[in-house]
C-alpha cells in the first residue's frame, strides 16, 4: 500500500516539472538539428548524458565552433554542482543498496529539488527518487525526439511553457523560507546571482558558485542556528 | 559521427562520474553538524540562483528584469503563502506571466 502511495505521490509531484523539462528537451532537440547533429546523435546524448543544462550548452558550443577541450572543461565545471547535489542527497538515498549506482544517474537539478523536499518530509525514500527520475527521463527523451523532429516549428514562449520553470521553483521554495539561516542564504544567493549575471550574463557557473558560497554565508552569519 | 560519439562518451563519463562521486563518496563519510547544515542550505541557494537566472535576462546587450517572470513569480509566491496549493500557484503564476507578456 505504501509502495503504491509513494509511486502515486512521485508521479503527481514530478508531473509539472516534467512538463517544464520537456520544454527544454524540445529546445535541445531543435538546437541539435541546428548544430548539424543527426537524430541518432541527438538521442544518444539524451539517453547517456540526461542533463538539460549540459546538453543545451554543448550544442550551443558546437554551433559556435568551440573546441572539444573547451566544451569538456565547461561541462566539467558545470557538473561540479553534481558533487554538491550527490552529497546532499546521499542520506535520503540510504537503503538503496546497489540501486544507488543507478539512482546516481538522476542526480540533477529537478530531481534534487523534489527529492530534498520529500526527504525533509518523510526521511530517506529511494523509491520516490527512482520514480521521479524515471518520469523526468521519459519526458526528456520524448521531448528531445519531438524537438529533433519538429525543428523550429514550436514556440514555447507563446504558450508560457518557459514560465513553468521559474514558477515551479518559486512554488517549491516558498514553504521552505523560514528561519534565519535559510533567509540569509536566500538573500545572499539573490545578491551574488544578480551581481554575477549583471557582470557577465553568459557566465555558466553562476549556479555552481552561488551554490557554494551562499550556504556558507548562511552558516557562518548565523552559526547554523535553529533548524535548517 | 565517430567524433560526436566520442564526445557523447566523454560527456557521459564527466556527468555520471560527478553524479556518482557525490553520492558514493559522501554517503560513506560522516559529516559534521556544520557541514550537514551547509549541505541542507545548498538547495535553497541553488533554487534562488536558478530563479534569478530566469528573472534576469540579456536584452539588446543589457541585463534586464523579465517582467513576466517577476509578476508571475510574485503572484505564485503570494498564492503559495496564502493557499499552499502547488498546482494552483503554478497555474496562477504562469497565467499572470502570460498576461504581462501580452500587455508588453
């Protein structure tokens, strides 16, 4: 019974984000075509990499004629946040045993956000994490394929699908904004992000740097007081 | 084709490698209380940063605030504060953003 409840909750809670992910997947598929990638190459990248930020940046860099070494360095830097995500998720995935190696494939932005919210609420829940990862994976593959087939026929902005991404994160963030450490971290993240984006809008490391520094300020300024 | 396959393989190694490393290494390390608090604050910082990247966009060579994201976000946040209904807040935020976009 609990098994079914967990799966149901995972599917319901991941669905809105899966729609947002699909929007980016369609964009990736379209960009892949523009970067002269074949359909099989576009799909292989989605199947094996399964990372929206990495894939979108790679096709953009391929289109710009960047070297393979610069692409790989950028991807390495972008992926540094996976270390933080993995570290933060580890306790929530305890009990997964050998499945942890497969669940590691789902360590990325959206599953991380949903997973953390779930772990804070009910404790470790590898099944929940597995299901949301599967939902996102299917959405990403389907959207990549559709994007590659459709080319440039669809305008996500016209339907507001592009707005689903920030609105989802705002809706997820609001219930957590309680307590001094969290508020200090959030405020620091706003200031650092705004400064970095204003200084260099093309900077792809904003999330990594903010993810490293803002929590540090939150802990140091408050001594990690109260419940985080 | 073969170059692209090599690139995809390298991307897989870099991406899965960092994902696995974070989980595998830290799941076997007992973190201190300050470290645990730090890592619990990471998602807040990441979410705020992802929102900021959507809010601030480059237009005509300048960084500008996206008004659809700003107003949609305010309505979404207020709705969450008042009703705590995720789906309703999401829909209200997107609808507000679309209206603002049409009015601009």
